């Protein structure tokens, strides 16, 4: 074989071998690059999964906190309701006690007035007897020490009754009023109008605002 042809054949084989090596190197580089890309992808996916897990944990914590907050809020609201209920109950009891106190004081006052009125009713006949006895004393004996003493006792009793709220009812010259006067007879009187009290036969008395005894009177026809 000629030297030129032999040399050309060797060169062709060498070129082919180099081409194959280049292809192999290119394939290796592509494989390495693909592997690196796959590795990066796996790392990104792993990071994404970690982020997702972190987000899920954070949301779970938030929900747990919200549940705790709602539980605390409900518990606080229940306590507030109990406080309001106790305050309302206390106010009601205070109002009931105040009403009871006022009612008790009113009842005590009424009972006291009833008792006082009963005592006054029993004392009035004694006053009547003093008045009849003093009126029957002759003029020449009015300066007698005994009569003077009786007159002082009579006036002292009237003073004490007046201080206790017992006062005589005015009637002579007043228009007849059945709420205060008890008419036992009718008389003729030109000086007074018809229906006017002409004479007081027995003195009437009032205790505060109530009549203890009506005045016994005669009325003009």
C-alpha cells in the first residue's frame, strides 16, 4: 500500500476517534448538567415542601390561638354575666329591703297613732269633767286655792295634749261640716245664716289629721 494512502487512512481513523471522544464528552457534560438540574429541582421541591409545612404549622398555631382566645372570651363573658346577675339580684334585694323599711315605718307610725288616738279618747272625758266642774264653781269661790289648783291642772293637760298633736275643733260660727260636727238639734237664730253652727254642746278634738271625737253642736235652721 502506498505511503500516502496509508497516512490518509490513519488520519481518518484519528479524526473519527477524536469525534467519538468529543461526542462522549458532550454526552457526559449533558448528563452532568441534567443531574445538576435534577438536583436543583429536588432541592427546590424540598424547600417548597418545607415552606408548605411551615405555613401549615403556622396556620395550625393561629387556629389554636384563636380557639384559646374564643374559649377565654366565652369564659370571660360567662363571668361578666354572673357579675351582672349578682348585681341585679343585689339591687332587687336592696329595693325590696327599702320598701320593707318604708312599709314597716308606716305601719309603726299607724300603730302608734292608733294607740295614741285610743289614749286621747280615754282622756277626753276627764277633760270634759274638769270643764264641767270649773264651770259650776260660783264666782265668789273662784279664788279658792283648791279651785285654782284644779284650773292649773286642767290647763296643763290641755297644754300637753296640744303638744302631742291634739287640738279642739272650732265650730261656733262655722258652716256645718258632717266630717267634723255632729248636729243634735236645730235652733232659730236671726244673727246667723241657716246651716251655721250656733252652739257647741260638747267639744270635739282632732289628733293630727284625724278626728278623735266630733263636736256635738246645734245648727241654725
